[in-house]
C-alpha cells in the first residue's frame, strides 16, 4: 500500500472543462487579484493536491505557526509559508469576499473565498524561513518586493491543459499514485532537481533504487532564478539518459510544477512532504539541497530532518554525501565508500562546467555522460545566438 497523503487526505480543488467554464462565468464582475509567477505555481499545486492538506493560501494563524514552529495549526508538519501577497493596483478586499485570481494578462486561473487579510513582518519571515535577511539571497529579494500584506482563504484552481509545458509528463498526485499501483510499486523514491543530470545524480538515484520498488524523477519546472538551466533543456537530458541507462519498469518521470524558494533546509522538508502526496515513501536529500550561494551548510538540509518524529513526516529521507568518480576505485563513490584522497577524484565546479560547455568543450565522461554533455553544449550555443 502506498503512503497516505500528508494530513490523510488528498485535496482536490482543481477544475477543468465544463466545470471550469462555469466557475469562470460566475466570476465575471467580481474583483480580481493578480497572481505572480510563484503564486500561480502554488495555486496549481494546491488545486491538484500536491500541497495537501492545504486548501488555500494561508491565513494568519497558519502562517505564524509555520514560520515559528514548522507546523500547521491543525498539527501536520509544514516548513514554508504558502501565501498570497497584495499587489499594487489590485482592489482592496475584505474577509467574506469572493474574488477571481488572474495573471498579469487577465487570464483567470482560479478564485479565492477571502478569509483573512493580515500584515506580516517580512524581515522576520526571511530570517526564520531562509536563515538570512541578506538581499542577495533570491528568496529575500522576493520578499523585499512585497508590501507585507497577505490575503488568505480557500481556493479553486482552473486547469488549462492547452497552455501546459511538458504535457506528456504532467502527472498530478492522483495520477502518479495510479501509475505506481499499476506497476506494483509499494515504495517509491523521489528525486528533486533543478539542474541537468550528471553521473553523481545517476549514482545516488540507482543506489536508492536498490532499496525501493521504483524511482520518480521529478524535475522542478516552476519559477527559478535567472541563470538556472532552462527546464526544457533539463527535460531533454533526462529523456536521453532514460533511453539507455535506466530500467524502464523501475522509473517514472513527471514534472514538478513548483517554484523554487531557495530556502535550503526548510525547502528540503517542503519538497519531501509534497512528494509524499505524489505517493512517494522516500525522498533523496543530497548535498546543499535547495541551496543557493553559500547561505547554507553542505548538509544542513539533511540535519533538519533530525528535528522531526519520523511518523509525523511520513516519508523517509535518504541522505547522500557528495558523489564523485574515483579513478583509483574505477567507479562512482562518496567519502563513505572511497579510501583515496581527492587527487584521484573527478570533480568539477558548476562554474567550470558552464565555461566548458560555453566553449563547446566536452566535460570528462566521469563527470557527465557524453550524450548529456552534447545536449548542454548545443543549448549553450543556442543561448549565445539569441
């Protein structure tokens, strides 16, 4: 039996087809609030159940409980706020009102039954959830762009399949659960990534596969910061490597339509809980998960899990050290399994890899498979041509 959803029930507040048309028709003439990119991602994931047990954007009580205690008022673990921010130019709203939720172009993506309008201390939120108030941190910069007023309430989301990226890989939690059952998987491990796959990723994924029934490759395709490898390039890399290097009956791939918050340890817990809703029993936590710059310690995102009772998490973190190719061992290893010093290890910093790709130089096969390197080189050339 698959693990139950977080909170015990998979939320379903997503509508399409005739039901969506009826919702949109009923919103005509009502006030409309503007979704930014992160909120649009969050709305989709609240609606499809990925953020169960949330049924809407947080009101003050849940917001403060999450920021201070990493739990919802109702009890379940929850490590990051999921909130809707008031925008300049939007109409004033009060609790009890029903409003449309639209993007900057005016396209309606859902609605909200407003329950709360409250002011938040954004500096305190940054300090507690991101561990810093340094404006160079992208999460702090995001908070700094807000005016400090949040609007909370239950939502409904509209699914527009004709606008979705990667439609062949866009499985909702209820769909991944059906897939896992159809394949006979009782346990599954999720792998979160916002970077192209390389040999270290492949190694830890396959190590994880030795102890569970299946692997869910779950590349993040929501809002990321400038400089991250585009989602379409990352997806091509995964498609290529799945052709020859993974057993097809043991691996599934679906996109994860979340926005990156770059919150390091707290986001590792957040990512794990959401994968539990997709039906995963285990979650890979590697080096500096969801980190950015030098804001977090190398293994802080693993250590944070020690602060929770395993039963209240309901998903098992699989903790991996940094993996590398050791020339003397003749294969992939970590410091746990390799007896040799770093002079035998093949390790390239991200900046060095980007320089090589931009120059059309193939990184060594011990770092990344040639097929993947070729995709990245071609993508880098196209980027320069634009």
